[in-house]
């Protein structure tokens, strides 16, 4: 019996993808499955995403893993390539590449080939991409290349009060959309938050990631009810102990018992991906009841106050999942669901609930 496990419900991913489609009827979906599909297992997830029009990963190595795993859906590499070797590898793997820099334009022109390219514009993210005012020149330099389309990325779409998304859109509408349209190129913009909150960011293509895994990108969990969370992180209780009044629990003794008490020791720690930063008192579910964390999270173990509950070694504790949203755990750890999902370590066993 595995001690520490993530269980991935592939059915819920399929259902989330269906929900994504319902929000953007007639649009094309580039499903983002970078970072091992946000910790869910890229090949397994890609296999149930057959209805996506394309997949996106960050790096060539990730695309390679998908091709080796038998995935033949179009795959876009969001970081594009760095050198000639990567470019020829991309060609062999039949990938689409983002082109976001002058260095990459040179590579594509010098080692010219027919790899489909997505031209990336920096409309305000301030990370990768060409400045909007340079687009005419870049189009000129890319003349003769096989263009898949044009894309940009939103930096503030999860902040519903920010005017930044509207400003990014304005820049794109004024300076980019007309030139793309003139060239018959499709545009690709909305991430999960854009799709859910900013209708005008829904262009020819959408590019959702997080919501495919049933998680809301918003701190107020907006839209959560329409999504099905797909990951359950669980671990075994390995000891149930009585502690005397005045004893301390764990490293640094940050928790002291106020009276005699019972704790369960659970086989999960920061080396599994449970956040060390999480506040004491944060809930862990055992037998469907919330029990508060006591003491520091250590490498392999955490402790919870079990009161009078009848809990035994071997019982299963849920660290996050359906009835304990990862968004809540993220907030209590002062982080975001993305870091928790991608921080599950290789020591943790992955189980899959299959699509019938
Ligand atoms: C990760 C990523 C996405 C997906 O974002 P979500 O917030 O997970 O929906 C889209 N586009 C780019 C360029 C990304 O890096």
C-alpha cells in the first residue's frame, strides 16, 4: 500500500475541457500541459485531450516526452528553440514553435524549414515577445516562413479589478490584430483567467491551463463550481499517539500541548510537495473530518490534532482534493495552486482514474 499518493481523475479533466469548449464555441483550443500537465502526468493527460486542437508545453524536452508517449496531436513549444540543434529536433518531432526573439528569427531564417511558427508579441507581460511597434519589421523578416499564427500573453487576467488586461487588449486591437488579419493569421491569447473573466480576450485560439485541472485562477475561487478538481493528494496515518501536557511537537517546538492530547502522524512532508510554509491550524481531512495541523511540516511527516476521533494507523489523510480545495491550501501557504501542483515530488505515487 503506497503511503503518499496523488490520484488523478482523468474524467474530470475531460469534463473541464468540455466546459472550456462551451465557453468559447467555435474557437480552437491549445491545451496547456507544460510542467508534466501541472503535475498531473503529461502523457496521460494528453491522451484524454484528443479533442484539443493543439497542446502547449514550455520546452522541447516536454514535447519529446509526449511524442515518445505516442501523442500525435499538434504540439506548440512556448519557449521556442535556442539553437540549431533544438530546431532540427523540433522538426523531427513535428512541433510548432513560438518565435519571440530576434535571435530565433535569425535561426529560422538561417536554417530555414517548414516548422510552423507562432509569432509572440509582448503586449504588456514584459517577459517574452516582440514589442508591438516592431511587428511590421518582424513580419517582414519572417517572410517565407510557415506561420501558424500570432500570440500574446496576459499578465493580470486573474486580477478582476486591474485595468491592465483592457490595456493589453487595446494595444493588440490597435497595433496587432489588423496586421495579423491582413496576413490571414489567427490570433491566440486567452489563458484560463482570460477565458473565464475577459470575454474580449477570446480570439481565434484560447490557451487555458489551470482550469483544465479543475482549479480556479481567481483568489475568490470564481467559476470553481463549474469545474471539477482532478487531483487528490493523500497520505497514510502511520502513528496515533498520546502527548502529555506541555510537550512540544516537531522541529523547533513551535507547537506546545496545552493539555494531554492525541495526534496522528501522517507520512507526507515537504519532500513530497506538501508546503513547509503552510500555517499551523490548516486543515487535513481524515475520515472526511477536518483536523488541524500542529507543529512544523518536516521532510517526511506532518502531525495533526485528532481530538477524540477514532483514527488508526493506515487510515488515509487527504491533504487536498475534492472536499479540501487546493486553492484553500495554497492560500494558507501564501502561495498559488500552480506551485503546489507542480511541486509534487517523484517519490509520490500517481494513480489514475480512467475515462470509461
Ligand atoms: C502557462 C501558460 C498558459 C496557461 O495559463 P493558465 O493560467 O494555467 O491558464 C498560457 N499561455 C502561456 C504562454 C503560458 O505560459
